[in-house]
């Protein structure tokens, strides 16, 4: 039996996991004991209590709830308890529920920029005898795809999935395409695109977003433009997430004129006369109504502020554009985010 769990931990775990029986047990015990530790006629641990929970409880663990768990310093203990419960004889928690809990933990670690901790959680899951599913592999691969230094990990874990006969999802293909785009391997990009389409995966906005993010890191404005035009040709509609990624990618290129052109394609004002030789950003919005809907998002306007802030000091045209965006946000009653304020300082 593992070490006793405090009453406070039990209450939080019960609330986070949406487990009514766990929550009721902990609250009852709290009123019947004078201390905040689980000590009485019998000692109990979380793994003991999991035996009375239904198999549908653990899958309700969401990323925002995991963040609270992690912030309280109980994440690793929770993973150990889940592993013990899943590998007990007989199992107290289903394999699917345990893997889902680990998968949420992995994604949350990447959100907090802790890739090595995410990989360690994955290894602990395997070491505990819990076989990772395609969903767990996907979480790991998607997280590593956000960093250029982890490209080999993306390829290695994707190869493991293939070797185990797992079906690669669009999210995994997006990570693989991002690696090859970063390396400038257009032949491999075409091969992967054909492969994913033949397997029923779609080239959606998230896949193109991963590709342009990779090109943006290398400063390839023309490749970003090509991806956008290909996306438009396939009839894929841009969403806010894609447009934010597009703005961030263009901001990393040596041709800031793309940002200016993109802004005038989205914002209500008519574009000014374009000078000869000025680069033209890809038209990622299929209609004016879609552009209006995209531009209504505060996130997209924030992305423009963050992108324009570093170059507005040296380029009068982009300084004027930055002011125009800020004036428009002020008129609409939209406040810039804290991150945007920081970039503007």
C-alpha cells in the first residue's frame, strides 16, 4: 500500500477527476477527523479509493484540471498512483483511463514548456507496464514538433508508431511535415502529403499551420506564401489559430511587407496603393465575410501588435500601421493582452 494521502489532496483529486464518490468520501472524513491527514481506524491511499470508482471517471481529467493538480505539486504522485492502480491484480483502473490521464499530463507539460518532463512521464508510463496508445504517442510527437532541436525525437517516435502498426493521425503527419519543411526537403513533403491523403487524413488548417510555422523559423517568406496558396487552392478555410500562426511566421521573415499586406486583406479599410516590388502576402481568407470574422478576434489583433512592435521603431510605415491597429482596438473596446503590452514597451 502506498503512503497515506492527505484529506486536502483527496478533496482536490476528487474535484479534479469529477469523481463524486471520491469527493464525498474525503469531505465526510474531513468532518470526522481533527487533522488534515488521512489517519483513522484504517489507512487508505488514492489507489485504494480508485477501486470504488467507475471506469468513466478518469477520462474526465481535463488539461485545465491537470494544471491545478500540477500547480499544487501533486502531479507526479498522481501518476504513480494511477500506474499502481492500473497494474494491480486485478486492475483498479482500466488501461484506457490510465493512458488518458498520462496523455493529459504529457500535453500539459508541453504547454508549460517542459518537454523533458513530458518525455519522462511517457517513459514512466512504459516502465510501469502501461502500453502507450496512439493518442499518447501523438501528444508526445505534437509537443516535440514545436521545437527544432527535437526533430529527431519526432521522427523516432513516429517510427515507433509505424512499427507497432498504429495509424498516424493528421496531427502526427503535421509534425512530420513540419520537420521536412524545416529541412527544406520538398520531395519528402510531397511524399508525406500524398501518403496522408491516401490514408484518409485531411490537409486542414492545423496541418498548414505547422508547415508555415516551420518555414517561418527559417525566414522563408516565399515558402509561407506558397503554402497559403496551396491551402487556398484546396479550399481549406483559415481559422483564427492559423491566422495567428501566419502572422507570427511572417514576422520572422526578412520581408515585413508581407505583414502589412496581410493586415489590409483582413481589416475593414481599403488597402493603400501598393508600391512596385512590394511583396504581396497570400490571400488566406476565401471571402470578405470570413476576413471580417477573423479580424474580429482579439487574438489576431494581438498577434499583429506583437509582430509589429519590434519593427515599428525603424520603419515609419509599420509604426503607422501599429497605431492604426491600436486605435481600432481602442474604438472597439478591446484591450491588448499583457503579452502585447510587454512587446510594445
